[in-house]
C-alpha cells in the first residue's frame, strides 16, 4: 500500500497535481512515519526531498493561479499535459498517455466553462482530441478514434465561429479541422481546409505537407510531391512523413 501511495504521489507531481500529491504525502506520513536516524538516513532524506518538492509545487501553483487566474492556469496545464502525453505515447505507456490526454481535454473544458468566447481554447481542446484520436487509431481503436475526430471538427468549427480577423489563428483552426477530416478519410474536405490554411498563412511548411498527404491518399502523386517540395523549400529541416518514405 505504501508503494502505491508513493507511486501515485510521484505521478501527481509529474502532472502538476500538487494539491492531490500533498494529500498522498500526508497519508504516507501517517502510514509510514519516518524519523531521522543513521540506519534509515537515505529514506529520511528521500522523504524530505519529496515533501519539499510537493510543498514547493503546491505553493508555486497558488502563486501562478493568483497571477494568471483560474482560466490561465487551466490552459497552461492543458498545454503542458499535451507534451507529457506525447512523451508517454512515444515511450509506449499506452494507459498513462491516454489518461494524460484525457486530463488535458478536461483542463481545456474547464477553461471553456470559465471563458466560453475564447476561440483558441476550443481549438486547443480540439487538437488534443485529434492527438488522442491518432493515438487510438494507432492502437486499433477505430470507433473511439472516429468519435474523437468528429469532436475535433466540432471544436475547430466553434473556434472558427468566434474568430474573424486573425489570419494566423484562423489558419491553425482550419488545420485542426482538416487534420480531423483526413483522420476520417474525408481527404477532399481536408484538402479544402489545408488550402484555406495556405491562403491565410502561406509560409507554414506543415500546411503544404499535410495537404500533400491527403493528395497522396487520393492518388494525386504529382500534386502531392509538389506540396512536399514546397514544404521543404519553406523549411529545409521539415520532416516529410509521406507514405512513400
């Protein structure tokens, strides 16, 4: 039981859930009180370090929430968790990656509840759903993936309804919707969205690349190669993920 609490406390710290980690720490101290002695010196120091880390993180969160407010805090947490989930997915920890993607989505949902007229928060939630959809696709969960792609489209459309003049933001929202359409196999729809991305923001390699992937999926190889070449021209370091490689 003690090891389980230790593991959960450490996991909660990794996800910035220091308040819940603090609860685990207090429970651990009650279950396994550690006092200083030479025989258990290493364990005592380990407890001290964990306590300082959790308390420090808890106080830092209070400070940041005071500065940025609850809305800013939820958005910051949501974006941080995307990176953590991507990392866990690459390491092959499927259960943990899925859990963190879902927590990120929940954070953005909290942000939307607090400020329902901010386009970027809808897009961030939609993009996280898209990433989770890709994750589910890679692990054979097609039904769940299709549902997430549909939800991504809905969030991207909510973002597009809220933004009017910011071309770079609109391009990003069209890209989110286009990526989800591609995930659903609607490559004609995806190409239309990626083309709109390019019209609004023509210097982003990703938009040409992803349009090329959808053209390739439709058998339009020559047009796809032209898009891949344009992506490389804009950013020579851009990684081509065409299905021919």
